[in-house]
């Protein structure tokens, strides 16, 4: 179990509705939200001293990718709502009846009844937590239409991307796009986390997990289009929410598992336990897993 993304501990697979007929490229995504990423070879991975060896970010190696288009932002609540309205899709969290939420954001009476992973007690399994109710019953997304959709599994993400005429990015595509043309930099904008004292991503400040001071402007998710974009025009590729990839997880011994790789870190990342808000960072979870800090963006063929 990753402290960033607890596993649901089950293998239940939700039943997904049939794909709609004749989806148009980019259906459900506003025009101008796609970014062209050039093909070519780049240096992927990291061998920094503070990288967890289990994360298998290294060795640094040249990787070639073809040109592609990728969402400038993670898929938002409004975009996902359009998909659900068009298809009737029910998410994994809705089928399973619960999802993981940061315990501190759950009202006390409800929190007391929610199970906690023993190795990550800041998470709570909240009945009724879904993309429509991110903190469980009584919460909603009325004021978060431009925030990334969360509590979506890799299965939900794939269903959305297929409807949009695309797919999830591979890890190589994601990292190529996230680097924004910079070679082997720690962050999408360079080496310093806060250049000139300016926050460039949404992560945890303060003492984890007791208090997030919100110095970057947020104590939960931020709007998907926030801070400055990287060199290719992508917003928030590190921090805010983890992003599903198309690739299955591989370990330092090059063994693959059924888990799916996730990239980018989230608003819960803090240097004291998880510095995975670096552009090379990676972790994984079960394809049916859903969390309050996990979303996705889509890829289309190059035009």
C-alpha cells in the first residue's frame, strides 16, 4: 500500500455500460483544451538520492515517443458530468458504494464510523463518497466544476477517454508531456520548488497529516487550470491529483503486476513522507481503486 494511494483491498470489477456509438474525437472536452506534444527522444526517469528505490524511477534512459495530443488539464468535474449525462456511466465508487477520503475532511460523526487503513490512518473509507460527493454524503461539486474529477478508477478513466475518442497516456507519454521540453529537471518548471518564492503546484504545507496551512492557496483540490503551465502548455502535471496511466506497474526487478501506474503526485504530498510531486515520480494502485486525490487526463493521436 502506498501512503499516497491506499488500495481498496478488493478485486471487484464494476460493470461498465456499453460504449456510445460514434464518439467524436474530443467529445465532452471543450475546444482548445488539447496540447500538441512533439515526438522525439527524451531522458526518462530519475536517479536522485531521495527517490524511493521501490518506485523504480531509474535508471535514467533515453525513450522515444511519437507525437501525440494530450489534455491541457486533467478532466474536470464538468467534463466528466457531460460524459455521464451522455452515457449513463456508473463509476467504480458508485458500484462499490464507497471510496477513500482524507479523514480530516470528513465530518466527525461520519468519520468515526469509517474504516481506516492501519498503515495510512489519515485515509477513511467513506460510504457514499463519489465524484458527485467527494467527501461523502452532504458534500457536492457545485462549486468545483472546474476542479479535476476525483474518485474515478482506471476503468472509469478508460471509459471516458474512449468516449472522447482517445485513451490514457502511457507513462512515457505522460512524462514527455509533463517535462514540457525541459531535460532532466526535477519539476516541470526547473529545479526549485518555489522559484522566487512563488508556489507552482498544489501540495501539502504544514505538518502532515494534522494540518495543511494552504500556503499555496488550497487545502484540497485546486481548479484544473491554475498556476502557470509548463513549456508545452499543460497545467498541474505535478501536485493537485494523481493521474492514471495506461501502463501496468513494474518493480525494480522489472516484474509487472496487475496494478496500474499513476503519475504526478497530489495535494496530499509532503516532503516528510512523500515527495512524489516530482516529474519523474510514480506509484501504483489497483485498476478499480478510487480516491479523493486521483484523476486523469486523455491522449489523442497527433493531428
